[in-house]
């Protein structure tokens, strides 16, 4: 019966056409994306139209940190937001926040209010729509029901969501033509501790922006027209994911419960032909992605690219880079919209970092930089990086951050799911290093040694760096010359410089970018603080540091950060040995990574820059350990159920069929050795699997009695995962040997190829 359901589902998936999506039309043609972009966002432009000028001016001053929102201002903004959203079908509003569980949270409140009055001694109730400034500014969800790492007890339920004024409100379209007004918010406890991802991201952004501006003021003349008044971090998140048929997904308990396949072997053809990457996007998938892009455009999310990724059924979308705080919100929106739209197309999106063993997993490459209000990218090398001292200062500051707190960055991307991807010859290893490319490496070497840059020594046949790199001659008459970028790409590096930004490639596909970006911002802020102190000491009472003084500081940090720079293959065993010589940590498992959150140097730094308190940091540590342990225990219990209820019964039935066939052949005098051979091959696998799954079952009974969450997490890592790996190997052998008509679970071939 299970096999028949599988076959029926496969047939259904093959006959299912793409969903018909009607795009907005104008003059009989599809409207340009630019004309629908941001139409569901309460932008500053909309606010300026709808608010009195004094109120709007106060709001802008608030964004700049020069004012606070009073009751009059809050009420005026709330009224304008209500009118704007109701015109677009909104019936409810919600404070949208990021609790410490890698997801978003929301509670919908209706605009509806009943107003009582008395006429001729009788009460008259009138229904009206209201939305006050106090409702805009804060709400009060139950803090005890979200992860808090011990900061909140069950009886200490009060927590607050507070409007994040830097992120615009927006509406999400719902059923029956209605919509909901979303208010991006932070989530704090009754005592003010951060209970979410966004609060600490805001803190880290502010401290980095402040110290970066101080560094600029120390090296730029006060009368310079290009002198900056504001610095902000920028971010672009490349979101990878898998799409599979939802009907097949429903037949895989492991995918439904854990997000990954706990058993299942590779088909003969998967990604080895290297023909899926940048291949033609399947029609059904393209239909879903197109609808997703339309919804995201209305939400102001600037999706720029879409393409097939390396593994079968794997894809990627990437946005135009934005201010980091907004980019994080937009990434979470992207994941949410992908999930909802895929459902409409009878597809299932998988954000797990390793849903399928043996093929590439998914990451979320975070492209990070710093920019000014003058439009300058502080990590842009320009045409002459060797004399662009501002660029060099911010470059070495970032390298110093990675050197001093690489283990902290490793902790920021650790999870039970990302462990399957990191270091698997497809993603960066557990060693956090930085890649600059041969050209920038030569620039740093030349600056350190106080000599001219020799690009020829870097293996490059040119003597001058151009804004877009060098001109490449393709030696074909009818092809135009193209510009070569400043650096090559090193896909094995966890933290690679890619032209005018750093690409943090180790971030997991399903995690929020908030935490890793918070840690990166904090570490860079600390490094810039040290550089600022050196600059101030050298320049003394002078308004700005001289070129020689800047070079002195730059050379100091070039020397200090050499150990963290690596230009080779990060997948190689040689790098593991070399990294150990350099003193770089090689952290392969999440529990060990989480311990680095409590390393004294990391704790001191995070407290010094004002991003975490002791209580908040300890809370994070315990939440991450608990989440890791829960993920593994859920996977183990799911595997136990699947093996006992599905895999072993299929093997038993096939074994009985073989035995009956062999017995029948013997009774009619026919040689039965093929059946006997298969039976002899199958029986020890079944016996070992039965024994191993029983051992895992009893182990889980014992572990679930463990109260210490750190002990449980380490036991899951050291005891449970190895047993699950051995069980999977046996189950996959059975999948290859048991008759297909008896196998109850959709196989990788069906999951990969039926979209």
C-alpha cells in the first residue's frame, strides 16, 4: 500500500502543470517590476505624503538619533499607517519580530474597536477601526513561551515588542482579499534584556557605525567635501534552497519532521555531470520563483538573480545589496514568501543545510561591507589600492576581527544542520580564515615592505589596477574585451574578499543572518577601536593623522593579521595542518563552537562594545546548546520510528518473498541459488540494523533523562550521531537491495527529478 501511494504520487507529480499566475498588466503588457516595487511598503515617501510636515520632520530626526518619538508623533504615524493599510485591504496589524529560534513571530490584532455611547438611557455600541500610537510603539507577547536561556521563567511572562523605526512597515496580502499590517519590531524582556535576534544586531550596527565614523574623522580633513557624517553596514544574502514535489514530501516523515532525509542513497546520476548549475530552470520551478519575485517586489525586496545551483533540485535567489538591518528583514521575508508561494505550486521548499546526503548542501552567503552617506564603499579598493589608505585601514580592521575572534564567528554559524555541510568538500571548513586574492596580497606585502607594487610577481600580466580590474583579450575578433575583477573567487574560503566586500560563505541557509552579522559587526568594531587608539596616539593634538602615521598603523596590522590570510585550498588536509601551526582553531562540531561564546576574550569584547550583557550571552549559549540537543533527539526518534515501522517491515517482507521463492524452486527441482544468494546477503544487514536500532532506542531513553543541557548536547554529538550514521548506512544498503515495489519511501531519484 505504501509503495502504491509512492507510485501514485510520482505519476501525479509528472502530470501536474505549472500554476497559472497573472502578472499586473499595463496597456496589455506585463508591468515593469519597477512600477510595482514597494507598493505594499509604508515607505518614507508615503509617510511624507500622509504626515504633517512637523511630524515627518520629527520622525526623520528620530531615525538620525537626534530625537525621540512623543505621543503626538506616534499617534499621527499610527493614524497614517492605519489609513494607508486599510486602503489596501488590511484588517489586522502585527508586531513582527525575530525570537531566538531562527524564525519570525507574529500575533494579529484587529483594527476593530467597539465604542460605547448612551442615547436616551440606552447603550449604543458602534464598531470603528482604530490604531493608536501606543499600539504602534509596543505590544506585549508572552515572553515565557519563547526561548530565553533561563532569563525568563514560566511565571515571568511579561515581554515587550517595540517598533523598529529603521525598518518600514509593510502589508502582507492574505486570504479573501484581506491583508495584515506588519510592524518590524524588537523583542525584549520586562527587565530590558534582548530576547530576539534584532536587538543585538541593532546594537552592533550602531557601535560599528559610530567607531567607523570616528576612524574616518581621524584620517579625513574636516573641510573635505567628501567628509562623511554617517557610516552603515551593507549586506546581500545569497539564499540557496531545494524545491521538491509536495506530494512526495508528504511521504517522507524525515523531511516533514526534521527537514532532511535521515535515510536514502544517491541515484546513479546526481550532480557529477555538473550540468545542473546555471542550467535551464524547470518550467514549474520558474513559475513559482516568478510569482515569488512579484510578491517580494511589492514588499520592496530587490531580488536580482535566480538560477539553478549545483545539486539537482537546488536553486538560489539573491538580492541587490542593502543596508544590513533592512537586508536581514528582507532575507527573512524572502524565506517566508518562498515557503508560501511554493505551497501554492504544490512544491515544498527545503532550507535545511543538508537535506540530501551525497550532494551539495545549501548556504546563505552573506556579502558584507561598510558604506558612507556620501555613497562611498569603505571596502572598495579603487584604482590604486596601495595608496587608498582609508580602504587599507578598514581592510586590516576586518582581518584583525577575523584573527582575534574567528572562533566567535564560527560559533555564530554553528548548528546541528550546518555541521553536515561545513567541511564536506562543498562548503568552508571549521577553520575561519580570510582570502584576499593574489593582487591584494601583493598590495599588502608591498605596503608592509615599503616598496612599489609588483603585479607581475603576483602572477598577473599588468602593471596598473583599474577600477574594474584589467582588460582581458579574448583573442576572438568579434568578441568585445571584458574587464577582469580585482580578485579571483576562492569558493573554498569561509570569508573571502570579492571585489568590494567580504563574502561570509559559512552561514547556514536556514538560519537568520542576524546573529552571525551581529558577531562580525562587534568584532570589526573592536578592531577599529584599537586602530583608532593607535591613530590618536600617533597624531596627538592634530585634527587628522598624516599619511606616514596612517601607513605606520596599516603596516602594524598587516603584520599582525598575516596568520589569518590564506590563498589556497581550504578543503585540503595541508591547510588543516598549516592552520594548526598558525594557531587558528579548527572547530568541527557545534557544541565545541558554542563553547567559544564563553571564551574570556570573546565575552570581554562583546561586553566592551556594548552588544551583549553577561546574562544575554549566557542565555544565547544555553539556547544554542538546547536547540542542538533537541534537533538531534528529534532526528534520532524520527529515525527509530521510520526504521521500525517502514524500513524493517519492507525488508522482512522481501526476505520472506525470497525464502518462499527459494523454497518453491526447490520443490519443483529448479536451482534456487540466486534467491538464496540474495537472502544470504540481506539477512545479516537486517539483523545488524535490528540490533543497532534497538541500541539507539535504549540510548535515547537514557539520554532523555539527562537534565544538564550541555551534557545532553555533547552526548548527542558524540554518541547519537555516530549511531545514526551507522544505521543510515545499513538502511541505504537495504534500499539498494530490497525490491522497489516493496520500498515505502520516495527515493532520491523521485525527489530530485519530479519537479
